């Protein structure tokens, strides 16, 4: 990334459920085990995105 470009960081997340009746619900209260699994996944995803952006800016 260029020197003035900050590393992207995910600062929040929720589970978005779409019901078969058309209702959309954000589920914000999640047990610790599930939350940790999602946090770990998003940390890895965040790193992948930043690596891709970094390689694009170097071109």
C-alpha cells in the first residue's frame, strides 16, 4: 500500500439472517465460541484483503 494508505480493518460485524417470509434480521448477541470463530475468520480475511491491496499498489 502507499505510505498514506491505512491498512483496512474490520471494526464490527453481525450475522444477517434472511427469513423465507422476507424479514431480514441482524443477530448481534452471539455466544463467545461462535464469536471467536467468526473473529478468527475475519482476521484472516482482513489480512488477505490487505495483502491483495498491497500487491496492487506496488504494481
